[in-house]
């Protein structure tokens, strides 16, 4: 059994004295693991960094075996972000979530394409990359079968003034219709329903929204909850939001 594919490195873990087991998000073979012989060597260390885009060849005697990877570099992303802890944390968060939530070997080319686009946005530092990450998490929920309906109010069908999301149904709620229950509803940041700008506080609201449904559905029953890498990203973003608010107040 053998295939060749493009992939994004989601993570690696040691195996024996010199090898590693690499987990990749591939174009046509989904999240797929394999043994990389000599993966702990200096030659492989720079290639097998979380978020790097690589070319992978997988071989195994039978299709249900772990198999081995031969991996060649295509685009070094992690090293390009070493000077920007915020974007590096965002990259680690996306890879950790994909690793934790995606079914093994289930093809999902659309998610690979969305993840590759996010990775490149992070590498280039394009505007509003943090808002793009929130949309990526919502896209992940959709791929997992738990997509939110943010197009119209669940109670009235209105497409105007959508400011909340029902935690039970995952559907948007308008300001007027949701007023009696606003204490029980989740905030819906404007950039997810057409507003042109996304401040750090808006991005944090978006992360609380997607995080709620990821924990409730995609990670239901897991005692550890969301990956630590995602919490580190949220903590960094929260710190930046606090600094920005302080500057505005002064």
C-alpha cells in the first residue's frame, strides 16, 4: 500500500530512540498518522514542526497498518512565526484542534484547503488573521456536523440585528427577539454577520462562541476539554485586548 499527498504537520510524538510518529492533515487521506524513521534527527527537526506544509509518501504492507512516512519540506511556516508569539500560538491552536477532533483517515479536502489558507495567512501576517481563525473554527464545527446557523433569527426569521446565538440550537437570535433571554444567550460578534471590522474583543467573543460548541459537541465526554494550545492563544489574545483597552482609556 502506498500513496503520495500534500499535508500539514499537526504534531509529532517520540517513538523509540530515534523515530517519531507524525500526525498529518492530508489533502485526500484526512488526518493520518505514520512512523518517520530517524524523525528525531537534526535533519528532520525543522521539517516536522507543527504547521509546516510538506509532501508525504506513506507506505504499509496492509491498509490498516500504521505505516511509514517519507516527508519532504514544501513550506516552512513555524520558523517564520518565531518572532510573533501570537500568530505562532494561533497556528498551534488550529493544529491541536484538528488533531483532537478529526476522525482518523476520513478524507476532508475542504478542511485541508481552509487550513492551508489559514496557515498561509498566518505566515504572511495578513490583516484580520485572528478573525479568519474564528471562521476556521466555525468551519471545523461544520465539517464535524455541528455547524451554526447565523443567517437569520431562530425566533422571527429576521436577518437584521443578529446579536446572540442560542446555546441549545446554535442558531442566531435578533436583539429584539432575544431580549427576554439575553442572560442565557451567547454573544454573536458583528464580523461573523457582515460587520467590516473585528476588534480583539470581538475575536474573543467569537472564540467563546466556537469554543462553547466545540466543547459541547466535538469534545463531549472528554475530561480535558479544549486543547491547552488553544487556551494559550486565548490567553495571549486576552492580554492584548486588555492592553488595547488600557491605551484607549488613557
